[in-house]
């Protein structure tokens, strides 16, 4: 008779463990889904850190309808995002983002603005648009100009991004410094009309090529010019801090020349 082969107990245990291990399925943990948001204001900024002022400078300008990837949020109403267009990572107020895409139709918010042949104030004017006219966004450049199609004529041209809004009506901006001088013209050499306070609301009427904004003070109705860089499209929690002034070096003191030595007396002959 054939003798039945015996398998050592240790080998049986190892064989069973191998069989059980082969039956188990490996579990893969999928990464969390990417969440995208869309910028709502016509124009705003990504900042280096979640705050205003010189300590958190502007990283890049962003425009309405642009898609950003949400990376994190803090407890102070700021979101850290990645701009899909350029790949820049920065901070933006969470209230300026929307989960739903922003429609491509916008309204002219300035009292009037020219639709131009290219994205520059010196380019040839194609059509004069008035407040409330509808335009469809087609493209944009990196200098704050949009290529749009006029709804009433179908003409394609360029206008400043700050001249349009997602809703009809005047565009309101807010002073982001402690005080801002309202002047009769777009220059510091012109006469001062009034002083605007922190977070004071103004209505944007137009923008000059040199970066001056013509505004109406909503509290008094006064119309004048201010430096556009000191305006934000939303109220800010605290005024922007001015960059520290460089200390001027004290002029070097003039050295007093040493008196010339007295001539030696003549020797006696």
C-alpha cells in the first residue's frame, strides 16, 4: 500500500496564510475631488498672503469668470487658490468666489466708454458704449483689457475690465487708505476738492491712461479724480499701510582744512 505523505504543520499554516492573503483585495484611497470656483467681480487680485497692505502685495490680477482651484480656506474669510490661467497660487476673499460659472454677458458700468480696436486707450475707437449696454466677453489680455462683442451692434472690440459689471448699474469702489484727495484733474498738481475717508464709497465714472479714476463721491455728489490704485471693488477690513520711507543719509560734514604751518624764521648769517 502507498503511504500517504504527511505535510508538516508549519508548512500548512504558511500555505493557508498565503491563500488568505491572495484572496484579500488591496484597498486604494482615492484623493479628494478637485473643487473649482469662479471669480465674480469684474477685476480683483490674488495676494501673496491673506491680508491687505504692503505686507501682502498683489500677486496677479484676476477677472470675472476665471476658474480657480480651491486649495484651502482660513477662519478669516480668505481662500488660497490656484489660478487656472497662469498657475499662480495666492489668496482671495472667499466672498468673491462662486461655485457656479459666471455668465459671459456683462453690462457697461461706466457712464460711457469706447469700444476700441485693441487693448489700449490710444487705439482707434470703434463704438461708444453707454451705461447699461450689454456686452459678451470673448477674450482678455494680461493688462486688464477685455475683448467683447457689443450686443446692440455685434461689433468686436476691447474695453477696460473695470468698465463692466455682472449687474446693470453704477460700479462702486471703496477707498482702501486712511485718506485720499479728490482733485479737479488727473494729476497731483491740480486743485484739491475734498478728502475721502477710509472705506468711503465712490462711483466710478471713467479711467485715464495714466491710472487716474474719475469718480463721484456718493455722499456729496462731488465729481473729481483720484489715483485708481487706492480703490478696491469691495470694503476692506483695515486701511492699507504705506510703504516705509527710506531714511535719507545725512550729508557728509565738510572737513575744515588744517592751518598751514608757519614759515620757519630765517637763519642768522
